[in-house]
C-alpha cells in the first residue's frame, strides 16, 4: 500500500524547490566519480551527495571571475 503522506510530503518539497527556482536533473555519472562523491560524504567533508555535487557545479559554473580562454 502506498505511503500517501510520504508521497504528499515529497510533492510539497519538490513544489517548494521549483518555486524558489531550483531544477531537478537526473544524470548518469561514471563509477569513479560516484565513488569519489560517496567518499567525500563518508569522510565528513560534505553531509550529502547533493552538497558535493552542488559544490562542484558552483565551483565550475558560478565563479564570478573565471578566466575563460576562447
């Protein structure tokens, strides 16, 4: 039997995230990257996989003073 309260909770969570401008993306990553992400969480460097991935993406794409050679 489905957990109706749990399903509703997830729907509210996702709706709130969308309303604040977040996007949900599903991606496949190589096994070595997955292991590195898991290791970062297990070592206590980050609390969750999401934090690891968000940090990596922000480091790459959200830096204001990136030097890009074209």
